C-alpha cells in the first residue's frame, strides 16, 4: 500500500537501538518519494519483549527492520521466511502483507552484493573474512554469489572456526579457517570482508600491503576505521558499513512500501549528513 493519503508505520527494533541510522535513511526515502503519510521510528526491544511488541501491532503497520539481538529471535513470530533469510537463519526485515501475513526476509545479504557491485566488484576468485559472528555468516552468503573459489576465515577460537566451516558447508562455499594470530595474511586477498567490532582490526592497519585490492568493512561509526583509512591511503578500494546499510535499507523500503525503486542517493546523503553531525 503506497501513497500520500494513507497513514502507514514502520520501525527498527533492537537493543541497544539509539545509535541506529535506519530512521534517517527510511525517512529520507519517504520524503523523496512523497509518502507524507508514512512514519518510521525506533524502539528498544530485546528478545524477551519481542513477542509482546508483535501482539500490539495494528493494521497500520507495513514493516519492521530488525537488528541485534532480534534477527533469530523473530523467526518463530513470522508466517513465512525467504530462502535468503533461511540460509543464514537470520531475519532483518519483516513485511506485513495485505492479507495479514508476516513475511521475514534478509536484505543484508543482497545489500552486501549490491554494495560490492556498485564499486565494480562482481566476482572474485578468492576472499578472506575477518571475524566469525552473525555478520560473518551473512558475508559468507554474499560470497556464495560473488566468490568463485576459497574463502579463508580468520577467527579467535576453534568453536568459531567450526561454526564458519559449518556455514560454508550449508552455503556451499569452500571455507578454510585460520587462527586470528595470522590475520595479517588476509590483507593480501582480492576481497577482504571485516565483520569485527570497532577496534578489533586496528592493529592490522600497519600490515596493509602496498597495493591492496578491495576491503569491505561493515562498520560505519566510527568511520573510517584505522584499517579502512590505511587501505584507502594505499589506493585500495574501500566499501564501508554505510554502503551496506543504505543498500539493505533500499531493499527494505521497496518491500515495505511497494515502490519499484527506492531513492538510493537521497538515502545515502541523509546517512552521510547524520554521521557527520555525530
């Protein structure tokens, strides 16, 4: 349901949530599209509070964005789940359909692919992943669409290594794991995806090769990370967390509103302005 004469609601849920840029991006899209009756908010909701939140939703709701720790907790609350979301057992988007059903999807994975393609990265013959958390599994799913060869994951424990190998088998991606102590090796790969928390890769900045290829760092605040700054200074291509956030939000806006094409550049500019003001 679209248009300026209908009051429709959407929001992002998570805990903590105050840092989320999603309201900025979605509201910018609504403004550009002329959807004056649409609103997009944020709510601090944890796993325990999620079922109750769903019970209170009325017919005016069009969709929800989910961030941590809700991407798996929401799965039992939806009526159907896309193959993409099922592949990594993570839902970041819920759309409420006209017939009252709740459809779960994952726009992080195609968002990663779109962000890479925007920078001219359609295929690579190998790749490296730094980290092994929830974002790393989405990165592996994205690499299933981009990488034609082996992916090496650099992790801090054997338990995490085993998880990454299992995800690789599930996603049909050949995964080899290496201990984090060898993470500097990753920087020579044609594509490096850093999925670690803020500060985790700072110590690697001094090991960036003279001619780096492509770095995809999923962080956006603080930005640039030490690794991304050094990478860029050496002439390497850098894809950032804001690129991912905007591309996955574009897909969410399209699904929730029904518009065929969300305003990517208006959303990106709104995100850049909001980050600069922090």
